């Protein structure tokens, strides 16, 4: 390619898009050029209501002045600082503020640039921690079917989505998976945690017994699986995982990339469910999705295994050029302030039943086979078209977009996760819009 050629705005092949077959996208490109609060503006000038907070990340809504101004100011003051063996105050300030809103005991924060990096960082911390304690026999990592933990090698190894694994060979060895908890025959049309299935947590015990518990380093789960279709946990399930981990010296990792920063009406899913993990993985809402940044929280005892050795401190051989980047840190601080000043976590909590009532009103619409809500996350599951999995929901996504509503789909499931600033009338607008989409498709 001629590097001096003018940029062809209609060339949709140079940027190889993530999770997208460019040549399908090219047939009907969907382009955003601006955003404000609850809406995107498309390149053809339409206002699209954002019912998904971007990709589950823009929790405070779009282009919030406090955040954009903090970024601009920081970019003019200190644009970049080397991340290893050197620092700058805002990263320390942000880490302290994050520790202050985290569940008790999760007082130390390792910065990354994404959810995927946070996941792989958490898995590496778990493995290195056991070695630091002299328990190097703990090398196995346990994930779960239908878990989504980003796209890096660790994350797809512990993740449970066949489509994200099958192209890439053997992945990490020493990984096992628990069964997922989604069973429409036992739980359907649910609000909050589902009633049946806590016993599935005993899969962890079975796997640990099979391999010997002293070989298991950690288990990772999303408190609510998001990307595989909004799967709330059974009542008591996370508590049971916690008990098994405590009994057998296994670290419990919560992947809170979606459930963190107010999405559940609490700071984290851990608070919503009353279960504290040993390691908590976050990203997305940390900076309101505006600047790439992730944060991995660890329990004091894990941090102390590295730092508490007197003269024998252990340097964790891991980190990124942009860990704690000044502009990302400034965005994170402004985001936390916005959440706090506007009471957005409390707002999400107050809206949870309103959102649930609205979404559940879709029961009985054509091809709807389940509705699930928890916090400000919801799913409408559609009956698959025989022989064409995911076709119905994808058609819904395209039709909704054409009618100025942004929804997200995974398989035959429509997922909703509006920004926490959503108004009650906008919740109505989202659900009415979705109802119209479902009826048109029928
Ligand atoms: N974990 C979970 C639970 C997620 O939902 C996601 C993203 N949807 C990730 C990890 C990966 O985050 P990223 O795309 O920022 O790498």
C-alpha cells in the first residue's frame, strides 16, 4: 500500500476489525461519529439510543465533561511516565481510591490496559503467589463453560466459549472447566440470582478431588456471566465456591469486568452477592470506557507474599508499558468522582426493579423464551431458528440499529446494559423499541 495515499474513508478493508468479518460489515456499515449522554450520532445523522453502554463500559454515559476535561488537562501536564521502577502521583491516588471502594481486604491494585490483560494478570498473580509461598505444585486453573474472560491466551484457556478457542490449538495446559449454570428447564423468567443450581459449585470439588486439591491454583468466574448471555448465578452458588476454595487453599478470582463499577447497583458484584474473592478483575467502567485501563485487585495476604519478605522482596515479573498511564489514571479519577457526585451506583440500585418490570413485560412476545434481569443488566432469549443459530437475534440487532436503538446480541440472546444515567422514560423507550423489533421480526 502506498503510504502517501490519502485516507480512503470508504475503504473498509485496511482496519481489520475485531470480532467482525469486514466484508460482511462493508455491506451495511454502522458508523458512529459523535456521542452524548445516552445517545450516539451516526454518520447519517441519526440519534441512536445506547441500551448497552457501548460495550458494557460507558456507565456514566457519553462524553461527560468532567472526564473529557480531566483527560485534556492531564495530557497537557504529564502525558506519559515510565511505568517500571518509576511513578507519578495520580496512579497512586487512583489505586488508593479504588481500594477504598473495593470489598474489605482487597487493598492492592495492579493496573493493566484492558479486561483481557487484567484476566491474564490475575491468573499469573495466582500462579506466582503459590510459588512465592513455596506451593509451586498449585499450577492448575479452573474456569467454567460459558465463561468469557477476554481474548488473551490465559483468558481463552479458562474461558468456555468454543468459538473463541477452536482456532488456536492447545492453549494453556492444566486447565479444567466447571459446568455452566444456565438451565431454562429449571430457571426461567428470573429476577436477580436464579433459584436452582447452587449444587453445580460442587463441580469445583469434583475437579479438585480428581486432580488432588494441592494442584489447584485458582478458579475464575464472572459473578454474572455477561458476554455469553447474562447468566445470573444460582442463589448460594458463589458462597459455595468460596467455601470450597477456603477448604482447599484455592484462590477465588471474580472477573468483574462487566459487573464492576456500579452495574449491579453496588460498587462490585462481590458486594451484591456478599462474597469476597481473593482477586478481582476489572476494566471497562473503571474509566467509563473512555481510555483503555484495567485494574486487578488483590487481597492483602497475596500482596504480602511478594512484599513481606524483609530483604527478600519478590518483584512480580509482569507489567505493561502503560500500567497506570497518567492520562488513564486521570480519566479513572474523574470517572470515580462522577459516579460518586451523581450517586450512580445508588441510582442503578433504585432502577433495578424498574428495569426488571419493564423488560419482563416482553414475556409472551413472539419467540421470546426467557427473560433475565439483575442489576442494570438484562437478557431476552429468543427461540433459535432451526438450523440457523444466532440468526434471529442478529436480525434483531440489525433491525434495532435501523430503528435507532443499540442492543447487543450473543447467540440467540439479546443483552441490555444501559448507562447508569438512563431515565425511567428511556428504559420505557428501550423496551418499547425492543418490543417493536421482536414483533417486526415475527
Ligand atoms: N472479562 C469479561 C467478563 C468481559 O466481559 C470482557 C469484555 N467484554 C473481558 C474480560 C475482556 O475485556 P477487554 O475486551 O477489555 O479485553
